[in-house]
C-alpha cells in the first residue's frame, strides 16, 4: 500500500544518506590528501581538512610524506593564518621522532627564516645528539638582527639532549662566533654539566688562546674543583 511504499522510499533515502556520510568520514589516506592539499595555490586550502590530515600523520615513517609535512610550513605560516596549524605540524613532526631527524636537519638550511625557526621548535621536542652541529651552523648563517629567538630556542634544544658529547661542547666553546660561545656557556651554567670540567682544564692548558672562553665556562659551571685554575688564569692576566 501507499504507507509501505512511503516507508520503503524513506528507508532508501536513509541508506543513501548514510552512504554519503560514510564517504565523508572515510576519505583518501592522509598521505594522499596532504599531497593534494600541497598543490592547491595560496590560501585555497580548507584549514580543518589540513589540520585533520596533519594530525593523522603523527606515526608516518614514509620519507616522502615527512618531506611533504616539512614543506607544508610555508603554506601554514603565510597563507592559512591559523596558528593551530603550525602547532599541530610541529607536534606531528616531533611525534614522528627519529625518522624525521635527517629531513629536519636538512630543513635547517631552508632560506626562509620562519621555516628554520619552526624546525628548531620541532627539535626542542626531540632528544637527538646529531642535531647539535647543524644547529650551530644554522645559527652562524643567520643574521645577527634575527633577535633572541634563535639563541633561546637552540639553548632549549641542547638542554633537552641527554649527555651532550663533551667533544661537541668543547667545539661550541671554541667557536669564533660569539653567539655560539654564549650558547655553550649558558648550557653549562644551566645544566651544571660537571663531567666537562676536566676536559676543559686540559684544553685550557693545550690552547692558551681559548683560556678566557674556557674560564667563563668553568665559572658558569660553578664547581669548587675549577677555582685553583681560575685563580691561576687571573694571576697570569
């Protein structure tokens, strides 16, 4: 009868509606979506779609996808005008962890200052010794007018690294760039990394031209063991 026909039609429409809903909530894989979103010009991107796509990639190990995530920074920084996207992108790359490190190190050479700063913010959330020298090189290539963000962020990266190699710390302290030296001294002052005291004293004796730098570093650590050597330096000045 007409009642049954109406019920069947209503049921058929509900099936169609459910199918459409399923299609909406079951899109293409996030790797594919990210690639497509990246090809859209300028700000012609749905921020919510990009946000959800990035979130779903926090466990990817695919090299191309990791590169695409890093290459998303300029679009996020300059076109979307949505601060959430940068934060989620940073957290996603940090969650990927070790597989993302080589690509993040490469991105420290990006000509765009803001992209490099975002990459450094990702590295703050990691604990990886291989980033130390690339970070110093990145700092040296940056303009001295770039402000305090550079040194502040880099210090935070170094303080997150467990057991920074003493060799790396000595290289930082011997660097001719005063900003790099300052970072090394600040890290020692903050971490009280006493394991470096003996190597510093040995280096002071071997390299007289670095004595004042190493004296600053010893003073920053604040250990009584260093006092006789600091007095000796003062006497010889």
